[in-house]
C-alpha cells in the first residue's frame, strides 16, 4: 500500500513521518484490498490546545474511500485516533461484503 503524507503549515521531522507510515501500514492487516492512503497533518490556530489534526483517506476497491479526521494535542495521538476510526470502518465494510 502506498502512503502519501502531506503537511500543512509546518515541516514534519523524519520521526513523525516514520510513525505515521508505520501506523497506517498496519491497516493492511485488517483489510487486504487497500489501494493507497493519503494522510494530511495540519496545525490549527497555534495557540489553542488540541490544535493538531490528522486526516486519513483510504482508497479501497469498489467502495471508493473511507475518511477520518481527528484532532488531538499531538500528531501521534491524532494519527492513532484516525487509524482506529478507519479500522472500525474497515470492519463494517468487511461485514457488509460478507453479507452480500
């Protein structure tokens, strides 16, 4: 699976990029047909708490894509929340496929 990471209003260090890649790549264990994923990391109003946003868009065949957007105090936490949300959506999608 190809993982594209975009950053808005900041430059991500390699450690953050590696973390995001590792977390998103684990989605392959829940669903084999993932084509690619786009991750967008951005900073909202720098003075606020919970100003880090992770958006995760996962392309899957025949369904188009799944999307999750989460805010947290750190990019790692926001990424974890977004990956969990996508994992739940993948589970529901797999159940839907089985029932057909």
